[in-house]
DNA sequence: TATCCATGTAAAAACCTTTCACATGAGTTG
DNA sequence: CAACTCATGTGAAAGGTTTTTACATGGATA
């Protein structure tokens, strides 16, 4: 796992130069966050995992935050992909596919806590990391697009504003994920699964918009 | 602001002993979080603000996390008080008062970012800080109780489960607060106020439960 | 007044971040 | 193919943090 000597312990390092340090650092950061929480990541330890000196990372990232931001960007990309796959272009039915997005949201939070933490718990400055802003926007666009198509299933007169829909659903999914899904001691107990809670919430919400018949 | 010498610069410190260090440290921690974000707080700097040596805080708190946890506990208490005041025992009308709770939630996130960060962004271990668990429960209980009374406004047969209601509203409020309200660079832009977004969401949600007539 | 012990200090070990001058060697160039 | 360059890594150092330990102080109590 932690090839140190010049003999290379398994992957990458061949001699004085690592060969793929940037990627190795991102992997290491992710592993550290996964293992010890968002605060458990340090540049020094990531360097140690990659088998380089503590100064080496600074050849690839301005500072610790920049490395974290890169992790978050990749997280958003994976997130967008997962949501997109769940949406599956609205098949078989828009409303059903919309619910699948919600499930995918929670699944991501559960299965990729390290990415999720980097994305939402790091308080990274979107301003100073434009990539991050863009990546986040791409992920939200999936939800936005889905909401649009779901809204379009009803006649134009009764059609709800899709942006508002997307924001409501995103907020509820994010709230549930943040409060009840994430591992660790901060999590609260729930008398049902988070998925069921979200599904019920989404259904009720869509009902009130006339997008799904009363159950 | 930072009385250092033994002459006391304004409040508290009288000589070798501070006199009120515990409170001073909590205040300092809150100020630091407010000024520089959740990560901007350090025991050393809190001690500096209080005019004591870096080791002094350890007479009052086991470690940095314990100090942060105490801040969070006080945050939850203030939070519960604000929500309770907004609810005002369901007056003038339960549904209206319920919406007021939502507004109060966002107002708290906006006006008390330091407390909010300590409460929700610190990933404190509820396990190791039972006080924190209790304080959080007290705050949620306000919402829980309100949901119960709102649910009770309809006949028993059509009465929705109030716990589910409370969880849905809490999640949406928390999601909106986390994604759109909190200051700082991580925040996203919104084409409407967060308060309006939440109010609309709550209304739609209550509508689908038959707790409020279609607008 | 004498004593005690809660509360503070100084010092130290062990981390971390970040910078700087210097080393290395992979890839380019003549 | 040899020489060179520059991206990439190292070592050392400055400065900051956490937390522990032995010791100091003085307010409260007997």
C-alpha cells in the first residue's frame, strides 16, 4: 500500500522521480479522508503514503486546499455521472426516474463518504477554485434537466417552475444525506431508511405539484 | 479586545488567575469561527485572545474538540430557543407558525454562522459528547412537537405521521441553509431568497398532506 | 495566619505547512 | 550520442499547532 524505498513497492515509483505523483496524492488524500474523516487529511501524510518527501506535493498543488479541491472536483464529476445514470434520460418513466436520482444521491453519500466530504464539508472557496464551481454546476445540471422533463409531463398551464423543483429536491436530498446518511458519530438515528424518507418526501412533493396522482 | 498584561485590558483578568477563563475561551472560539471560518479556530489562538498561555485551556477542556463541542451545545440551546419562540405555541395558527419555524431556521443560520458551523460543520462525535446529543435532541424536539400539533389539525383518519413531517421539513430547511444560506465562498447563488424557497417548499409539502388548502 | 488545590505558566516533544536552495534524471536538441 | 534544460524531488529550516509535564501562584478555607 505504501511503497517507500526506491525499489518501488507496487505501483508508480521507479526512482528519484515518482512518475505519477499528482494522481498518487489525490488517491492518498481520498484514502485518508475515507479512513479518518475530512480533518484526517494532511499534506504530509498524503506525501508519506505516496512515498515522497513532505515538500514534493507542492510541485503539483499550490497548497493543501488546492489538493482537496481537486479531490472535490473529481467527486462532483463522479457524482454527476451517477445521477445521470440514475436518471437514464427519464426512462422508463420521468417521475420514477426522478426518484431514482434521489436514491442515487443518497447512495453516493453512503458509498463515497470521502468524495462527499471533500465536496460538501470542506468549505472550499468556489471563487478561488473555478474548476470546482464548474464541476458542481455540471452535477446540479443533471437534476435541473430532470426536473424540467418531469415538469413537462403536465400541460403548460399547470406546469411548475422546474428550477424551483430542482432546488427543493436537491435541498431535501442534501439535508437527509447530511443529517442522516453520513457515517460517523455526528449522524442521527432514524426510524426508517434514509431512502424511504426521501422517496416519501419526493412523492409528496410531486403530488402537490400535480405531477403524480395521489397514492 | 485582547487584554494581555496583568493590568487587565477591560474585562475579566485580574492577575495571575483569569477569573473566568472558561467563558472567555468559549467567546474567543466563537469569535474566531465567525471571523475565519470553522477551520480558523485553534486552541492556541483562543488562549491568546483570552490573554493566557497555550496550556491554560487544558485546565477547562480535555482538548480542542471538547471546547468546540461546548460551543456547539450553546449553539443548540440558542437554536432551540429561537425555534421555540418562532413557533410560539402554534399561534396565531399552527400552519403559519410552522412556517415561522422554517424562517427562524434560516435566520439562525444566517445570523449565527459561527454557532451554526460549530453545530453542523464540525463533525463532532455525539458519542463522546453526550451533552451535544442532548442539546441537539432538545432543538429537534421543538420541530417535532410543532409537527405533531400541525398534524393534529386534521381528523385522525387523514392525519399524517408527524415524525416524518418533522424529518422532511428539517431536512429541507437544513439542506437550504447548508447549500444556499451560509456565508462564504462555498455558497451558491439563488434566483430567489432562501426564505422564499423554503416557504414555498413547506407550503407545497403541507398541501400534499392536506394540511393546507391548495393555494 | 497557614495551608490547599484550582488554575495558570514554561518548557518540551511531536506534529504540520510552506518556502528555498539544491539535486536528479527524463526528454529534447544540436 | 553528448550536452543541456527544466520539471520534479529532497533536505533543511522557520513558524505554527496540540498536548503533556513539572512547577508557580494566590484565593478560599480551616
